């Protein structure tokens, strides 16, 4: 789909020790926190179905996954047909997209993929803006699971629901909802087996295929001011953000040879990413039918798929902006107009 949230694996030693020592049966926030840390020390193999529901189309992706804690993951795609046989191998902060049809490997750095729940980068920010409640237990992939609702404190809307394995704290299913309550995405294990006996060869990158660089992001920094100053052009940020949103990170990278500043804003679950460059290069809408929209005194284009909207416009001084967020067009336009 249009956007994937950034992910941070919580590998703090104190959290790992706490996870081993404590059974958080009656504290939904603690259950959630331990789930965020689980991939750092839980190894497994399984099959995942990832369903993205958009306004114009829905896409179901099915892949086999093998994960050896803390940071080795391999996905092998079974569906849709266009992805069949392709794989993604993640080794720490580097991922290798193996495109078997084109006979190539695309290398992405610091472009983490959402393996399971990846609820948020910042647990403190999440709990500041969301209330966490238990729902009745259910079963996912044959395993008993705790069920949690995450409700936005500012709007009263249920934004996410997660199913967490009672034994390992791994998230077995995650659902996201739009502001009107409709389901926008679901990630679910159809099968899962816990094991650390995964051969190292599973995570080996195929040899003999040409390699090319993909999105090589700089390591994100939470010093937004420093990122703006280092951009090399007169960068801007929004003066308006929805309730609960704060700037959390920024990075500078070369996108198709164009120096691009990325500023990330979040409320702990939802995100808004502002990309800008001084070359006047707009986002690529290939495969979509963008519609026009007024952005302040400028004209822009947008595409909306489910809860995610992509908006692009040209600003003054030759700057080109792209804004991607888990929110409605009107909310995103309001942010854009304040840039």
C-alpha cells in the first residue's frame, strides 16, 4: 500500500529480563509493552496473511516467514501472483529484496519492515494518547490469545485491536480501523510454530544475482532541528498537527539521486510523514488515479486508500512536498496547508 510505518525493535535488557520474570495477567498496558518487545527474543516459523483494504481496491498478501531472534527474518511470498517466489531477507537494519522474476537483489538500509505488530516506536507516546482495554480471550492459529483494544483518548475511537499469544507475548493478529470504524488492514498468522532451530542458510542472500541499492535511509534522528538545518535547502515543517501528534524523528536520504528530507510525526500509532526536496520532483502516482485538491493557495493531488492518504503539492521557493498519513484527506490537507 502507500505507506508503511517505521518500526523499532525494543531490545532493552531490562525489558527482556522483566518479560521473563513477570506474568502481566491483569495489566493491559504491560501486556502490550511486552508484545512490542517479543520479536527480540522469540523465534518462530509460520504463514502470515496481510490484508490491506482500500477505497478502490483491496490487496491480500500471503507469505511464509522464518524469524530467528533478535533480528534475522526471511519472508517468502506465496500470493499475489505478481510476488510469487520473491522473498525479503532482513539482517539487522539491512533488507534484501530478492526479485526472482527480474533476477536481481535490491538492498535497502534502515528501512525496517513490519514483521508482526510493530505497534509503535514509542510506548510512552502510545499510552499518552491511547487507552488500552482487555476484551474476551480468543484463539488465533490454534493458540490462546489475549485481546486488546486501543482507543484514542482525544477522539474516543477504536484505532487498533491486537491478539497476543498468552505464552510468548507475540502478536498473532492485528487490525487497524478508520475514524468511521471500518476495517482498513489485518495482519494475521494462519499458522505458527515456535522454534529457534532455523538454519543460518535460510537467511543467506542468494549469490550470482546483480545487486542494486534501494531506499538507503540515514539512521533516523530525534533531533528534528538538526535534520532541518542539514537539509541543504530551506526546509519547512507544519504549524498544525492533530491532537496527540508530535515530531518523533527525521532523516536525510537520496531518493532517485535527489536529496530528500523526511520528517516523521506520530501519536504513538498513527503517523504522518512529510517528505520534501528542492528539485521540484513530485511523488510517483503510477498505478493510481490521483484527484486534485486545494492546499492553501496551491493546487495538489491526493490518493486515498483505506485509512492512508498520500498528498503532494508544489510550495514556494521551488520546494516539492509529499505528505503521507493514516488519516482522512481533510485532516492531511489541514496539516499540509500549515507547512
